[in-house]
C-alpha cells in the first residue's frame, strides 16, 4: 500500500456488508446497507490544530455519508477527515 493521507485525513477499509440476517435469510445485493464500520489502514500526520487520535489498526465507526470512496489495486477504501469518525470500537 502506497497511499499516505495528508493533513487530518484517514484511510479506512470498510467492513464487508452483511450477507445474511440473524435468522439465516440471505440479503440480496440491492437490499444491503452500506457498512458503517471499518479498519484504519493509514493515518495522516495531523495539523497544528488537530492531533490525530486514531492509529493504524483501530476499528472505527463513521457516518453513513462520510468520506470519499477510492479503489486501489482492486480494493475499496474510504478516505475521510478524522472529525467524520464517530467512535473507536
């Protein structure tokens, strides 16, 4: 991986969407919801006003419409500001 986020941005690998319900029913692709959790893959250096609180390997929760989707080497990632992250799990 050769992506280095700038400023207070974070690169996240989203968790895969649920394939089936708790009852065992399979969810079709059209009904799957966008995942709201993921793993931090890379972290920017921060700014003079913002110190980075997340680190590589953290599991995080983020908002439904947070971040920008990018695809690198066939893998999908989200890049977003640290302020878009809601919590560390």
